[in-house]
């Protein structure tokens, strides 16, 4: 039985502290995605609900990460799949994720609160972080076949951080977009498109273990979707008055921060409040 298991997927030579570092880096993506968006929305959305959806994402993300690990990464290493076969399997896994996101965000309570965009964001953060954790764990294995960047070193740590950020933000942006489209009663088209995008994202992140420059293909999509999420998707569930109040609060926070950074210590900061 042990020999058969080794043939399917070799034993990973990763120490306990390396495993902890791998999962810490993977969870770092959650902090980045939360700090840059959800933390700014205190008082405008139900943050307790956002945390609950984050936990949903972590649990389901670990299950999906196992499929990515066993069905894509291991098959690529053992030469069972080429790039087209890997993308086909990734599409199947992505379809399951898109269906889960659609189910969770379309529940009556979430729909009544019009909170599906931010809840989709935190749901995606959890899913993306768990997939990143498993892939980083594999990256830290010095015997990872075909990868010249394996082990724990400065290059692999930098690559691991990039994988965590791309995975977390990629899945969060797709979840947010799917949630925003739900508010407009669009289900089928976002489901199909998000499935294709998630499949492509998964393949790019897996291939980054062997060719880090693959992540460059992800960056333009992240940059474009980020601006749309900040200006439109995350705010789509707010009333016009709430949007105006949110933008005013954001502008005031930026002015106060700039004034605080530029002031001389001991002086008061002027405020319009």
C-alpha cells in the first residue's frame, strides 16, 4: 500500500516549521485583501457576515485545494496531463467553485441585505488562501520534480508571497464580481465566465511553481478588476445615499492621513469635522 501511494504522489519532505511558514504566507493574502477593502467598509456592511463567509471560504477552499493538488499538480508532475488536460480539469474544479459561490451568495438573507459583493469578496479570500497554502506547501518540498525554485530560500519565499496574493485577490475579485452580478439577476453568464477565469487562474498559479513568470499573465486581469471592484462592484449593494457617505468618509480619511503624516509633532491637525 505504501509503494502504491508513493507512485501516485511522492512523500513530501517538508518539516513542521516549513508547513507553518507555508500556511502563514497563504493566510497573509487574507490580511492583504481584507485590509485593502473590507476594513474600510465598517458601518456600511455586516462585517460579522463577512467573517462568516470568510470561514465558509476557508473550509471549502481546503477541499478544492485537495482536488487541485491531487488532480492537477500531481498529474502534471507524473506526466499524466499536458497543459490542455490540466486546463480541462481546472475548469471542472472551477465550475464547482462557481456553483458554490452562486449558491451561498444567492441565499435569501444575503440577497435581502444586498451584501453579496463584499460577502463574495471574503468568500473568495478564504478559497484563494487555502489553495495558495497547499501549493506553497508543495513548493517548499526540495524534491518537487521539474521545479528549480523548490525548498525554503529567498526566491521561493518571494514566489510563495506572490502566489498567495494572486490567488487570494484573484478568487476574491471573481467572487465579488459574481456577487455584484447577482444583484442584477445575472446568473448564467457570470457563472460561465467566472468558471473560465477561475480555471485559467488555477492553471497559472500551479504552473508558477515551475515557471514563476506565469504569474505575469495574471497581473493585468487583477489590475483591471481591482479598479472595477473598488469603484463599482463592492459599492453596488449600497443605496445612493450610502455610496455618497462612503466616498465622503474615504476622502476624509485620506485627507486626515495626509495631514497627520505631514504635520510637525506637537501641532494640532485641522479638521472640518
